[in-house]
């Protein structure tokens, strides 16, 4: 993921999710210290009608630690395992991971949460380099992505970094026209699905300080056909800073709504070592639990888009980007506010 990434117009997201999850109450609520056994399907907290993966890395870690006698640590890690976290389908064929999540969510009458992250020239060749092999490869990939979702309730955060990297110049100009075209096509394809909401990533206030500089690029990428934009993905900016920033972007887009990644922003950003503040910063904690009850008419949801405990990259002793790091996860959970 980028070193800078410190995260409904016609039909409100809450309406979609209440339809998908009859009887789900509102309110973010406290961080749960539940006692559901690892591997079971814990019920999402009030206000978070998204699917919880009972076989997540955190759930498997709980089983391992329980077997090793680390029962106290296992209990703390439930603060991650019992919350809905986005699925990031990987590989040339994303369908298996998506279908697994969709089947689990439909069975529990929940909404599946996904991140589509395979744009060509991804992350400018940095820690999360890769992506599809050219435009046709990406078209095939997001086509499979949409096919696997089908008519199930889903929310997709589309291509973290992709727009902001064009704004900051990291993605070179010769790739811009193709990228705008592909993002627009991906939005159009996903919006053909009857119960899928799409939010195009727009970086964070620490990365692109002038929110107005994002407005035209987001438009060119097709945000007007999406349900909104996403902010603070994989970063640590405070809710207050992200809300204020998002309101300015929204104003430039005629009132477009947005979602916020609150997975690791409980302590805000690291103020020291600014160049590496985005990468596995110490002393951070889980943020506000996932919820569609945000208290802000422009903010459709707080989401855990970045999977808490996944490394940002090989810095500060961490493994490669996207790799589960149990001790870092435990620190995030321990410092979480009740």
C-alpha cells in the first residue's frame, strides 16, 4: 500500500443494509470482548451489519494461542476477530475468495465488504506493487469480481491509491488516461449489480492536503456513477480530520457521500518520523467499530477496510505488505478504547 496512505445519493447505505440485515440495531457501541468460540460465526455488533469471517487470520490466531495457553492474549484479539473486516481478493482469479465471503454473508443475512485492488501499475512499484497485466487483464479481473458478487448485498471499496497517485504524480502521466478509463469501467460494471455499493478511494488528508485537487480527478474516474468515495484507507488520520476533509471533497462533488476507514486510527497518526509514519507505526490502536450509524449525514459508514494486523510492509520489523502480523494485531487490540 502507498506510503502516503496514512481511508448514498439515491438510496442511503443504511437503507440497503437494513434491508439486508433485518432487525440490526444502530449505534457503534463499545469494542466487544465477546466469548464466542473462535471459528464460530459471531454476530456483528449493533450498527455493523457486515459479514464477519469466522476463519479470519485473527480467528485462527485465537485458536493457536488458546492451544499454547495464551488465553489472555487470545481474549484480547477477539476485539478484531469479532468485527467485520474487508476481504481483499487476490490473484488472477478473485472469484474463489469473493464467493466464499458472499456465501457466508448471504447465509447470515449480512452484507459482504470487499476491496478491489488490482489496477495496473499498482502502488507505483512500491511495497504493494503488482496489479493486473494491462488494461485487458484488468477488465477481465473486475469482470470476474462482479460475476462472483452477483445479486448478493455487497460494498466495494475500489482501488486504494489509484486516484491519489495520479494527483501526487507518482503514477506517471502516460498511464493516466488508461487508468481513468479503467476506473470508470469498473464502477459501471459493479453498479450493474443490483445490491452492490461502490466507493472510489480518494486517499487521506495527510496525503493530498488540498481536498479540492481531488475533485476533478475523481470526476474523471467516474465517481458520479459510484455511491461515493472512501477516505483514510490503511491510514491513521483521526475521524475529525477525515470528516472535515471529506466534507470539502463532497462539496466539490455536489454532496457525494463517503465512507471512512477507522480500523487503526484510535490514536491518530504517528507525529514523529513523518516519512515512515504510514508504515507499521508503533503505539496505534483500533478505531471506531464498523458502523452505519455515524452521526454525520455525509458519512455512510465507518469501516475496517485495512485488516488490523496486516503489515504495511517490511518496515519496523514487519513482514511483507498484506501479511498477517499477530503481535502488531495484539498491540492494536490491547490499546483499543472500550
